[in-house]
């Protein structure tokens, strides 16, 4: 439980954040009045509205996704911003301005013998005792008003902003269809690339070895009646080639669906993977229940690729892998303390992780500022 000091700090922080939000709202609402014709231009109104959606989402602790152009709602929001933002911002200016002004003028009582700036009282001040007592009363009044009104007004304005600018059901459907179309294209491209890779691996590896085996056995069969020793050498060489071909076939199969998943399940496979990582890795595997095979494979490949990137590029000294099930979502988080700067848009293995996740209608997010740390989060639906 918070003590009195902690509660006071939390109260002041909440009030200050709300007041700062409303002060910014007052400025932007005033600009909306002054520059209304300019802000009605769609190319300007769209980023203007999006910036306020992000502000409102940050205040409410909500994640705000970018939206498509919506001219009508942007114009409607400009009107609401003036009608709601101006009075709400004025209340914030009154409270915060009064709180900042009262101490300054209180110590200068001799220059303001009958102060209209003490909003609660305006009795003539004749000495330090009157000035300090009336100033304290004024501060308590304004602080109480700010604590009660500013958080309510800020949250009400933020909710109205998000409600007015929220995409309509039709727009959500269009965005969803667009996303599914893009995902389907990515899946088809990834599937074609995977088939080409498998064909190339089989052609250049196992198939070439099998042809060599067939030729050695054919020569051994022809030479056996006249030179059994040479035939025996050829058979032994064919046996060695067969073992090598089996190894390559297992390697190709492992890239399609790792046998370790079938043998040990996702939790066991990740445990084995963690012990083989190129950097010390801490594993945190929560209860996973039953996970579809396709989801297991994507999660395993994501962790494999992320740990391989950490070992090759990050110069990290430590990594962590956390995999947990949250309802119908399987979440895998891979983090390291390396140099950061990872970018999934440069055609790296991270892009392959994103494509694999998108194929199952999942997501892959990456946070990797220069200097680190890097956190890769993959969320996959299991329903």
C-alpha cells in the first residue's frame, strides 16, 4: 500500500499529466479556430488528427493503430476539438496558472493590496500574516479543484477524441480485407520460396548423392564376378554415401517440421534449443496446453532465428526467451542486451519471422534502438 507521501506524489503526477494534456489541447483548439481553413485540407487534417489520436491513446494507456483517411471524421473532430477542447483547456489554464501565480503574488502583497488574483478571496492584505494565510487558502482551493477536475476532463476529452476519430465498421472491414490480402500474398511468396529452397537442397544434396550411390552399386555389380575386392570397396563407399544422404534428408526434413517438436513438444524443443544458443540464454516457458503443430513450428523457428541473429550480430552477453500462453494467443518474447539496431525491413531473417507469423494471422514486433536492448515479440493465435 502507498503511504501518504506516495499517494501525494501519485496524485500530483496524475494531475500534472492531465493538466499538461489539457494545456496542449487548449493550444491546438485555439489553432483550430485561427487556422480552420488550413486544417480542413485533407493532407493536413489527417496527420493533425492522427497526432491527437496518439496523444489521447497515450493518456488513456491504449494502443492506437494507424487508420486510413477519413475526411468527414477529421472535420467533425476539428469542430469537437473547439467545442470541447477550449473550455476544458481553459479550466486547466485557470487551475495551473493560478497555482503558479499565487505564490509569486503572495510574496509581493505590498504591490497588490487588494488582489483580484486570489480566486477564492480578495480581501485587502495589510501584512504578511494576511498574505500568507489567504495565499494558502487560495492554493488549497486551486489544488483541490485541479485534482478533482483535470483528470476527469482530460480523460473525457481523450475518450471523445478516440470515439470521434475511430474507424467505422466498413473501414475496419476494408482494412481487414486489405491486411488479409497482403498476408495471403506474403504467404504465397514465402511458400514458393520454401518450395524452391527444398527443391534446391534435394537436387544439390541428397539427389546427387543418391545418383552417386546408384552408379557405384552398378559398377560394383558389373565388377563383382571378375574383381570382388574392388566391388567390396565400391559397396562400402556406397554405404558411406547412403549415410551422408540420410543426414542431408534429415536436415531438409528438419526445416519443414523439426522432429524435436514431434518428440518433445514445444517446451522440450525450446529447452534443447536454449542449451545450444551461442550466448548464455535464460528460458522461461509457461504452461502451453495444447498448441497446434503449425503454431509450434512457427514459434520454434522464430526463437531459432532470433537466437541465431543474437549470436551472429548483436554482440550480446546474455539473452532471454519467454514463451507463454495467454488465452488463444501464444506469445514468444526473445530479448538480448546487445548493441541493438535490428531492422526487419532490410530483408533479413527477421522479415522471414514476420512472414511466418503473418501466415497464421499472427504478429511480429521488434524494439531495437541503437545501443540496445533488442526485444522481439511474436504473437500467434492458437484458437
